[in-house]
């Protein structure tokens, strides 16, 4: 089993982030804590190292959803930021 641990920014006063075990990418994306990030401007989920990212507005906004214990087992694209206009990536 793989493990997901929700990312909580340090400025939130939360005792423990959500934690869940899952067996594959499909099960990860069906976790309630992950599904809550699917909103009106949702584009896709992606991986950045061992972090699960949610990408919205066609790639112009992104957030860390949480960390994955064994990211090599996750079948999602690698997250790449969109370069600002006039900047190289």
C-alpha cells in the first residue's frame, strides 16, 4: 500500500494533516481529500517529486495537495510551471 499525507501550510493551526493509504493512482484520485480540489477551473493533477499537485486555470495556478510515500508508483504527468510571458522555462 502507498500513503498520502495532506499538505497543510504552517500558518494553519491543525494538529494532524489527513492521512490515507491507497493501492494505485485511481484510488488516490478517489480520496475525498483529493477530490475536494476539483473545482470550476480544475485542469489536472500532476506530480512534482513526491508531491501531488493540483493544477488549475490551464496551468497558471497550482497547489500542493499532499505528499506520496512512493511517488514512482503514481501514473500522473510531471508538473512543470508555465513560464511567465517573456521568461524562459
